[in-house]
């Protein structure tokens, strides 16, 4: 899953990026509202972390503009303002949730999981395929209670497949949602990690990640 961080405090932006990457998320960053809105308009993200007080364009305006443009990406607003009126303004602008600074990173992760649960067919922290269970809270994958050891990128690939069962996913889709902007779309990074993921899964599950020739992949 890919997250856009729009936060002008450089240290906080970088700290959030590292923390989210350590939880298996792909991350891209913007450091002012204008840059953040531009990225959100032209790229696909699963979630946007949006600071309110920023140079060039504040978060409330960015949120309003994105909603007017038809962008439905979940938005979690971050702000040092704790007045009820400020929170109402953010939510009225189209934000899905609001987190007041300073906050514990564990709370941020919990809010992120909650917003992902609001997506269609994902109303739980545990994604399942028969007796395969992926717990987004603990980042553990188990099959019949036996843990499967995956790298963060393999875990992220599997999570994205489980959230999009029976859907053809192109290599571009996987690069957009599992990797960040620094990866070359012409590289074979998707194929390499997918091959490794299939090797670590029992044949029963590996065979259900189908290669759709000329199109991409599908978990059936």
C-alpha cells in the first residue's frame, strides 16, 4: 500500500517515512501543500497524510481541491491545532480522520489501519485466503497457525494481492502501490519479488497467484 506524506517539517516527514516503510508501506513525500496537491493529482495513493499548516498552500485547501477534483483517496490530516473548529474545518473539507500533534507513532499506525479497513471488503485487520491469514497489526503471515517468514516487500505484495482478490493487477499497479517513485518501471523488481514470494508459499497458495500473460497477475 502506498502513502503520500505532505508535511513541511523535514525531520517529522522523514521520521514518518522511515516508520511507515518499516511497517511495509511504500512512501512518497512532499514538503509543501502545492507539491503535495500536484503529486496527489497525478499519482495513485492508498492514503494521504496531510499537514494543515504548510507553505504555499495549507492542508485544508489541498483537501478541498482534491475532493473537488474527484479524488477519493482517504486523507488523514495532521495538525498542531486542537480547537474543535479547526478539526471541523478539516473534516468538512473532506478529510477522513484527524490527528493532533504531537502524537505517538503507534496511534498513527492504528489510524492508518482503520482507514484501510474502511475500503470495500476490508473491514478487518486480518486478511484471509482459506487458512492463510495476514494480520496487518502484527505484520505476521500464518498458514494453519504456522508462520511464513517474508521480507517487508514480499509482505506488502501479498497484502496488496489479498486486498484485490480476483482482480488483474498490472506490473504498473504493483509498482504504484508497493514500491515508491524511485523504482524504474522498466526494471524486473516486481518479477523478482513475486518469484521469491511464490517460493515461500506452499504450492497450494503460490499457484493461486496467476500470471495473466500480456496483462499482469491475479490472486484467485
